[in-house]
C-alpha cells in the first residue's frame, strides 16, 4: 500500500490499465471488488481513482492576471482544422514565450485547461489544443472522451499537434520561442515533437510519456526535462532504451524520477495526486521554461 493513500497500490495499477485501454471497465471494477472492505467500499475506491474536477483547479478562468479564449488553427496534414484554449498574461507587453499544453488520452479536460492558466499566470502564452475537436470536442466526461480519442486516426491526431505547435510558435502574441509540456499521451506527444520538429521546439517537458518511435529518436536535440513517476511500471519500462537513444543522439536532457509517485501524480483532480511531488515537478518545469524560452 502506498503510505500517502488509504488505497492499495494495485487499485492505482488497475486504474492505469483501465485508463490506457489494457482492460475494460467491467474488468477494472471486478478487480476493485476483490479488495473492498466494510470501510474501503467501491464508492470510496472509485471516488479516489476517478477525477473530481470540481474539487480541483488552481487558477480561476476569471483570474485578473490572465485572459483566456479559444482559437482555431489549420491542420492540413491532420483533420483539417484544430481548436485550442489560448491563455495570455494580462500584463504581457509585446510578445511572450509560448508553451503548448498537451492533454492526456481523453481530450481537453478541466485539469489541462487549468495547467494552461497556471502557465499564463507564470508569464507564458499557453495554448492547449483539444485533440477531440474534429469529433465534436471534449464531451465533459473522461470515460467518453477516452473512447472518442481511441477511435481517432492516430497519425492525423499527431499531425494536429504538430500543426498546433507551429501555429503557436508563429502566434502574434508569441516571441517565437516554443516550449511544450504534456501528460501521459501528452507526454508522448512532447517526445514526438522533439523528434519530428527538433529545430522548432525550444524546450520540452514530458510527464510520464512514452518515447517517440525508435527510428525517430536520433533526431532529438532537446533540451528535454523528462518527469517520471516511481511507481509507473508501464512507462518506466521504456526509459532505459529511451535513455540509450538520447545519449546516442547527443541530446540535451535531464530526467527526474519521483519515488513512490503514481502515473498521473501531477493531476490534482484524482487520488493519484501527490501534492509535494507535483509542486516540485511544476517548479522545475517553470524554471526550465524560463531558462530555455527567455
């Protein structure tokens, strides 16, 4: 059992398998039923594992230090058009450094929008695309969003994020310096961007994301700050080979491993959230962007 939670570790592991399509919901709940007790009920388990966006959020959409709106962008190699959540610091004079914020495998949910607002609060022009825009946008429910994203053309979806990165790099509010941060699927997208547009991405921070295809990794130059959760066996299994490939490519990278943290530890809407480690990872992320984006 993870000492920071009253929930057995296997429950978090099963949720990770469910969230990434390894098992279906029935299998997930059947497994949870095997560890329920009089005090640790199914409701308690699901309440800890599933997101509660109403109880989370760190920067309000009407915070006076930021301005938020939606903007569309062209994606000719993807689904034709994309749409995202743009957040700009109110006190921005001229142009500011830009950061692409990439969601998990379920669309632009409230947590990711809040991350974009946190970046704007820290002085960056942040843009969080909704990968589900071509199929109607984030539906307001993570389970449905996950199912929608799983049915999309993966190659076109990746092209949408490449187009979003280029849109942001050229945005009139931006300085031309481009960073990217992503979580889970979004972490993979950041790794992919570092491999396919290395000359355009000025700094990347993938949180618990798998690497780009092996044949692309030789293109990576960085800088990258790779954030991994100590208990995330699925993603961490890919790290030794990825590290070898980054070394072979001469890439500029640093990796931080957060012991006893679960996959998704930065997401403050679920029981996987680890406040101390999330705040440290976020402090490192902002400092990294300040250093490399100006």
